[in-house]
C-alpha cells in the first residue's frame, strides 16, 4: 500500500506546560479548526475530547496523555496533550521521548511557571525542538513581551516572536503576522474559523516594524549568506525567513513565539501554521544509533529501512485488553506480523493496528515510518521496549523515569477483594512506570509508591471506578533493621522432660558484628563430634529464625557472623527441633548482651531548585536529620545532594513545593543503613513494642 502523505509532511508533536496554562483548551481548538471535531469541547463543561477520563472531567486537569491525529495544510499532525501537574511527570517524559517537536505553552499572566521549568528540562534532555504559544492574552495582566523575556532569561531559550498582539486583556483583538506584515483578526460568528487579513493599524505600524526588524535580524544571524543580504538590503523575503527559521528551530537555536487566546478562539490557526512550517518531520531527524553493544548499527527515518519502533505507553482498555502505543521510527509493519522485542529478546505478534483519537480508535492495515499507532496483541511488551525485525535487530535508547517519592500502605475493604486488588494493581503498574507495588513481609502490608499524593489518590480512585475495588489506605512503616556492635559468646541448654521421650539440645555460640551490608554468615567449628553433623543445619535454622524478628525491637537482624563452637547432645532425646530451639534462645539471649543498635534506611536525595530558594531547601535537608554532601548547578537551577533518613522524607514532596512556590523538585533512592540516634531509637522501639505487644 503506497504512502498517502509523504514523510516530509508528517509532524509528531506534543503540548507541554505548567498546570492550568490551557493545554487542553488549545488542543480542543486545534481539533476544531483542523476539522477533526465539529464542536468545541470545553474543559470547564467536562466535554474536552482529550480529557476523556471521568476524573479528568471532574477535576478539570489532564491526568494521562491523550493522542490524536489530524490534518492541517496537507500535513498530518500526530498530537499528544500532556499533563501539567508534577505528579504525572511520567506522562510528559514518555511523550517527549517519542515526539519530534513540542509546543511550549505559557500563560500570558503567569509566564514561566514552576512546572514549565520542569517540562522544559525534560524536553532539553531529549533534544526536542520547540515553538512557544503565549495563551490567555485576554486575561487581566497579560504581558506578551514580558513572557518573551522570561523565556530568554529563565529558560535560556532564544525566543523570536513571529507575531505580536493587537491590544491585550479585554482589548485583545488579533495579531500582527511579522512575516506577512498583515493584521490578522478572527470572526466571532463562527468561533474564529474565518480569518480576516487587514493592513496593520496606523498606531501599531511602528511597533510592527521594530519587531519585524528583530525577526529579520535573528533570521540573518543564522546564516552568513543571509546576513550579507540583510546588511546590503536591510530585509529578507518571506520564503527566506521561513526557511532559515525552520532550520534554526530544528537545530534548537531559536524558539518561534506565537500568541492568542484559545478560549476566545484567537491565534490557533497561526500556531498550526507554525507547527507545520517550523517543527521537524521524521525525515529531518538524525539517524537512530543502536543503544546496545554495537554502535555501528544505525537506522535512517525511512519506509525502506528495516522496521524499528518503541512502545511508549500501555493502556488497560476495557474492551480490547492491553493496548500498546507505539512510535514507528523506520520501516513498515502490517497487522498480524511477528516482531522481535529486542529489549526482552523474544518474538511477539502484532494483532490489530489502530489509529488513536483520544479514547476512540480506528483499525488500519499498516503503520509506516513516523506513525504513532495503537497495537493490540503485545501482551508482554512493557513501556520503553524496542520492537524491530529479528533479521536486523536494533536496541533504541529506552525511557528514563524518575523514581517514586511517596508510598502508602493499602488493603481491600473486604477479603474477597484481595484477588481483584492484585489484578487492578498489576494493570495500573503496567500502565504507569512511576507506580510501583511491593509487599512488605515485615509489616504484612501492600505498599504502593508514586510521584506524590495526587498521583496515588488518582490511582486509588481508578481502582474503585475501573476495577470496582474499594481500598483502605494508610502510612507504611519504615523497614528498620538491628545489629550488634560487640562480640559476645555463651551457651544455652534446651532440656525438657515430660514423660516419654524428652528434648535435649546444647549449643555454644559466638556472635560477631560484620561490616555494613555483609549480611549473615554461619560458621561451624564443632570438633570431635560433640554435636553430630546432622544437627548443624538445625542450629543454623534456629539462628535464622531468631534473626527474622530481632530481640531488640522485633526488626530483622543484619550483618552478623554466628559461630557454633561447642555443645553436647543426647542419644535419645536430641532432635532437630531441640537444636533449633537451643540455637534460637541462645542467639536471642546473647544478642541483647552485644550492645544492639537500631539501623534505618538512609536515602541519597537530590534537591533541584532555583537559586533564590537554596537557603530554605538546604535548611529543609538539615532539619530532617540530613547531611549535605555537595552542591552544584543544573542549567539555571541549583542542586543539593545529601543523605537523609527515609523516616524523615514523608511529606517532603509537598514541603519542597511549598517552600519553593512549586519550582523545586527532588529525587531519592536507597543508599545504605545507618545507626539511629539513641533517643530516637528508644521512641521507635517503644512504639514497635506497643504495636506488636513485644515484651
């Protein structure tokens, strides 16, 4: 089947911004003006096509990235609307990994807001070219040129206005197109569909000329031949400007800037023109390089190259089961084809191929280079897996997701829901790589971990609505450990006589602390047959049993060497059980003499915040019994690296956002165990004993 739209006319783009900048409203207008929808869906009415989940419509926020495909000026545009809330950062991460370009959205009043910086950093990580759209020009306090300056100063982007507004706030009427040097107005009779071109108003002519000169100068700077022409004539042609701004945008040297009011139906058509004029097609991208051992393997973005694609999102669909969203980077693939998952090194069969439009799908026969499609049938494929042909394998760079930062314990309201809850958690963790599920053997709790309170709240609510499991949530316990600090030795004789056969086991044990992280070591030094070899495994079993719930506070014992060096036995009364008990009691008794200590998990924490919040951020690490190891820079932001006990990190995501006005973020991972200060240990042990009735 021949390609219907040539590759140079394909655009794969996403819309990214801080929460409430108007991403979904812009997406809805794009769908309307491109003819994809015939009615404008409004977020405040709960009718936005791209916010199709019940919770999105109720909360008025985007929770999951939604994909759709539309046509504009004979170009096919695949569009992904991403969430703005920091808790759903994985949706932004996975989308930016597979997109070729992005629209960075800004509120004309709020400008560069906290989460804008986060998504901007994510897009820079994947080298994604961007154009900017300054929305909400009709709002009180709108400042187009102020936001342009913020893009330059805060984000370090070379912002170049392609339009300037005509008026602002309630007097925002239209825009001046600086390439055509025409005033553009939008008819109110058909929701702005009809564009009216006029001469630039006399009172705006001077400003238009100034910004046109700025645009031409920025264009000329990009290429020596154009710079010479500019210096000679003082101007460039429309085509020259468009061509050079396109090249500079794709190479990420400039950020073309548009403006409008999506809600008032103004400026979206110019944004669509900018998307097709300046953002790259797959044909403009550099070849893919194998991320495996052989970096000589490359793939060009072409239908004729061997097939290569990436699975970037899993959706648990009620009707079709597991739906995998896939970006095709090279080659062509048909429904029913067997593909090779080079990440998992196994073959899988593609069932149906689907063109996605939010929560609706249409079947297609094949997918080609540059397509973003849904696939039914890839049951074992996970987010970030590479799909290719077995004869020409390639491994693409996977998607890096941040580690979860918050955990809660969870249990079903009724025991009969246990299996349903397990199934629901499996589905949700398949969909979301930042949602982790674990079972804590010590506290017998199911622990779910995510990117923040809203993230976990939404997932618990999804369990209730989609899987009909009502769950009780609580706070998990920290997994403490205990160890000894001095060597001790001693004996214990387990003797019981109760008529008939008795019990007899007698052991001498030596307990010695090991270096942190060395675990448990059992040594047998019995000589001369004082204890038969058949009972030695029972002695080890008794010690392990005692270590599972330590004598000091009931937590597992770690980093110990235990040596059995003497003992005795009875021909009739000795048994495996007797030696298990003798070793268990002997260990518990000696451990309490070995100056035991409580250990706690310590996390390696990285806090990223703008410079003006470094004082509060540093103080917050120290207040939580943390120690700062180093300080550095990440772009315009400052970075603090430190070690903080896990028990002190609960609620930190909210704390750092509050103290930095939402502009700070942090990541953490487990580093090692350290001794808990004595006064704090006493309090922990007291609570533990009360909870478990340890006496």
